[in-house]
C-alpha cells in the first residue's frame, strides 16, 4: 500500500500557519510544515513502499479482532493499556518510537541498530538516547510516563500523514482543524484513514507476532467508535470512565498550559477550550452509546475508581467481558503490578470558571452518566494518577 498523506489537511494547516498573527508561532509552524514534514513524509513513503517488496509475507498477516481502548483523556486509559500490555504473549502494541517510524523496514533497521549497539558498543548509543529522553520527557512524567520504548497511542503513527490529532498540541486551531469527528466525514475519507491505519497495524503485527492481538489506546478516538466498527467489524472495545468533574478540567488545564507557551491571546484560547469542552461531552457519550447499539460487539467498561482500588480484579473483569482467557503467569504478574499502583494517591482541584465554563455545565450535559456511575456518591478530593499512571 502507498503511504497515506492528507494533502487537503496539509494545505489547510499551511494556510492557518501563514495567517497566524503571532510571529514566533507563525515561523515555527511554517518551518515544521514546509521543511520537516516534506522530508520526513517522503522518507516514510519510500520505506512504506519498500515494505511490500522486501517483506512479501507481510500480506499474509491479518488484523483480526483488535482491542481498542477509548475514553475521555485522563480517565485511566494509559494505566489500563500499560497493565494489559504486560500480557506480551497475547497483545501487540506500538512503542512510541515505532509510532514515529511506521514502516516495517524502518522498525527492522532500528531494532538491528539497537542489537549492534549492545553487541559492539556496549550500549553507548542507548545511554545517549536515554539521556535525551530524560531531557525531552522528564519534566512531564509526573503527568504521563512517556519514553521511546513505552507503549503509546496509535494515533501518533498518523502524525506525518497529517492525520493525527497530536497536531492540535502544536497547532491548536480548534474549529478549523478536525481530527475528532471522523463519524461525520465523507465515507471515502473515513475508509482511506482506516485502511492506512490497518496497514500500520499489519506491520506491527508482522514485527511482534502475526498471531497476537493488536491492543490500541487512543482517548481521541472516543469520537470515532462508529467509524472503527465500520472498518473493523470484529473489534473489541474497552471504555474507561471517570468522574468528568475531574477529567475535563484536568484536560483543559493541561492543554491551556501548552497553548499558553505559544503566546496565544486569552480570548482565542478560551474559544478553543470551549470547543474542546463540547467535544468532551461526546467523548463520554459516544463510546457507551455505540456499545449499547451493537450488543454483539464485545466491550468492557472500566470505572476509574475500581481500576485504582483493585487493578488486578478490574483487568480480570475486562478479560472476561472480552472473552479472553488469562494465563496464570500473567495473573500473578498483574497482582504484583496492582499492589504497586495502589501506593500513590495525590489530590488536585480545578475550577470550571477559569476555563470560561459557567454553572454546573458538566452535570447539565452528562447528567444521565452521573446517575449511571453514581459519581455524586464518591467523597473526598479527586485522586490523580501516580507518576507514569495516565493522562490519557
């Protein structure tokens, strides 16, 4: 398959960057879009094309019954994904560096380089990479444990296709760029996105084991569950839920902090945050509505309170709901992980007013879910995840 590149999105992003009023942001955006993107995307396209020639058995690999983990950001998706990823004999996931290098050829060469570095250089290059990781991600690990060899969101694999929602963290033009409402896109565009994504997953399965199940975690994809079912009718879903009075303000604060570093005007940020908040209502409702509308689709709902109070029992329940047998070895490992996860709890509070949200708008929009999950019954300050727990 030819590497997918969303030219329409690319042209729109260049136009937005060209008309950006803040000089520093404008030059930064244009440098990335006009210099970095063409070079990297062309390199990816060449390697992606060579995959089919150099690895003919790639076409025999099937993507069957993948597990998609969705839910509003900061609802526990990262923690759930990390725990399930520990079942290495069953699941295959993208590591962060593998997201940025979607071609099988690229992944193979990088793994070869890692092996040669260990054998001939005593891991010298690996130590330098770890030092770079600490500089790049160390300051943010209290919110989200991130590293090149840690499982990450599949959406990043679409970054240099101009199809990833992570572009919003660099170009926060909410309302102008839409990576969320895939269900509303024309059918042809939806199918092109998902067909390319399937090819990325196929390559990862070839690498990790064609008999494994792909395990994906993407909070942003909570808005496209219907589209995923359209392209992956045998898919299974894990939906994470957490009190929206904790997750929504937390996400808005995190996003505003990143946007504020670009020098954006307060009014512009407040408008984008309003759009992001409105998107949050859909993030909570859509996955649950899709599971209810498709009773034959295996699905599990993970309550954040249960996840942090008893991770092992929660993951065992997910396996039962998805009709997945659990090995004794993984069950033992899971119980050990669970004990460590319960040790760390901190609290933090947020005010909706600081994001331009008035009154009890969260309850107004999600009142039925408050009743279903009894969020009013919980007491005490909200518990933030442990370092490396999850923002997603």
